[in-house]
C-alpha cells in the first residue's frame, strides 16, 4: 500500500507531479527527425533556420539540487528538463538559472508555524548548494558554457556558440533581514532578484501566502521597510527586479519605487486563469509602464483553466473532506483551507492522494494554450514588453515543449500565428536584453563604508 504523502510533500510535490503529468508523449524535433511535429513543412524549416541564428533566452529554469550528480550530469542527456545536451539540441542560447532556497514548511502537528533561525540557515545552505552547482558546471565544461555578467557577455557567448548562464535568485526568505546579502550575491554574478516565492517573507508579501506559517494575505501591506530599501539597493547594484510571485500590493509598490524597468520572469495573464499567482491586466500595465517585460511561463495550470471533468472531481473530493469548492488545483492548499494545517497526517495523506489522482488525469496544456497567452499579453501591453519562460524543473512543461530540447517548437508556434522573425527575436531575447542594458546603465556605485 502506498504511503500517504505528507503536507510538505504535497506542497513540493504538486509541481513535480505536474512535471510528470506533462512530461510524456512529445515529439523530439532535431535535424534528423523525419516526422511532422504538427506544423506545415514550410513553418518547420523556417523555425529551424531561425532558431539557429536568433538569440534565445529562457528567463526561469530552476537548478535541481541533484544536478551534476551521477545520472544527472550537466553534459549528458539526462532525466531533467535542462542540461547542456538538450540546450544544444533546442538551440537555446542561454537561460536564467535560478538559485532559491525554501524552508522546511511542516514537520508534524507540533512543529512551529513561523520560520526559525534554523529554517533560514537551511534555506541559505540550499542557495549555496545551487550556486556551487552552477559554478562547477562552468568550471568543468568551459568550452560549452559560461556565465554572462553583462548583456555584452551574453551576446559574445552566443557568437562563440557557448550556452550563457544568467544567474538569478528567487525568494528573499534565506536572506533574513540582511540587505547586504544583495551586495554579496551581486558580486558573485546575480543579475536578477525576485523577492517572493510561496509564502510571505520579511521583505514582501507573496501572491501565495502559506497557511502552514499562519500567513495571511497582505500581512505586510505589500513591502516591509527592508523590502523598500532593497528596491533602491538593487537599482544601485544594476540588478533586475523580478516581480513574479509578489502580491499585487507589493508589485505596485515596487513599480512606484524602482527607477529601472521591472521583469516578471515567469508569469501568465490572470484573465486566462483567475488565480493570485497570475498577473492582472493592471499589473501587466505597471510592468509595461516601467519599460519592463512580462515573460509568459509555460506552466499548464497557469495557462488553461481546469477542465470541467477535473473540476467536478476536485470538488467531489473536497466535499468528502468537508471543504468548500474551488475552481483550480493551484488553490487547493492556499488560504481558505486553514483546516488542512491541523489535520492528522493520515487524513492529509488521503486528501493528497486524491489531488494527485486529479493532477495525473488532467489533460496536458499545449503550445496552442501557450501561444494564446502570448497573444493576450501582446494585445494588452505590446510586443516590446512580452517574453518567453519555461519554469522547467519546477512544474513547467507543455505538450510540444517538454524540455529545452524543444525550444524550436515555440518558435514554430509563433511563426504559425503570424509573428514576424523580428518580433520572435524580441520575445525570445531582445526585450530582455533591452531591459538588462537599461538596468545596468542605471547602476550607481554603492558605499563600502
């Protein structure tokens, strides 16, 4: 009999389950593929040729902690969604490899609900581990990959045929209240910083506060004083501010305080799926007004509403557990379900198993769904303010774009929709590089006193 999943396992496992649910049955498209990936031959050839020469950039790929270990080597075509072999096959020029740390969020009914110093230290160690993974890869494979510290570095590495690593960081939680950690990480190569992940922290409210921490929506009313100071510090350091996963109030405050363009590194329009994790039209307009970019994420449940069949199953399950109905799996453990935090482990495991079954049976989102989201964003904020991201290794993946080896399928979908080659170049890398150039030029020397 399968052991019930814990509460922590469900919070971490839903994205992993989504990866599994979205991961099978795709067409591998490379130079030697003889079949039809679903587009007219003319589109296939044009996409193939365009991908060979455009500068393509994915603005959010998570670095797994097992990356680089036996069976997960960086230079082997392994089980993950990113490695150097897949990147070369997909002709992906570079990506934001994201360093983040996430605390242990639940260790039984008697565990503390608020973060402790030990939790912060553990999350900081996780950051360090991910940074070592990146630097080890660059050290071991210098002919294939290097870190881009500037936009010119990125362009140069593209010309040299090397994969360009852009270091980003997500979640202020591991930094505690130490704003000087930003200087340390900028010196180590961090060029984009996102305040929020799941759960509020000492800097910013999250779009997804955690009942496990007794979080409440808008607990800080947006940004704390530390968070407000961090906006200026990041501007001075020449680090891009990533507003994905922030609460609406926090995002609005950042837009008022920042003197440089903002980036949502991996987000989707709320008009398509109405969840707090997605961006409202107003939020997208704020990012546009800053001169920034909304990078549309290839994460199925953010792009397409839950099917009616799955929604019926979800609400039947919730009815069995005396919970109110919901319209999206993303909300299944968000505020509104505080009773879950006090359930016995066995009861929680039964609920979790039911949720996993629904995830596993939900039809995969497709590149058509992804293209619809890009179309929506372009219509609302313009081609100069939209981009592409996958969220690979943390829940991203679509039917037709299961890993970085299938990046050319995204290009084909855009060509099929009538986007020009110039506009596709903007979506893949041009818009982001424009923002990066602008943020870098606005940097100011910071005091060493």
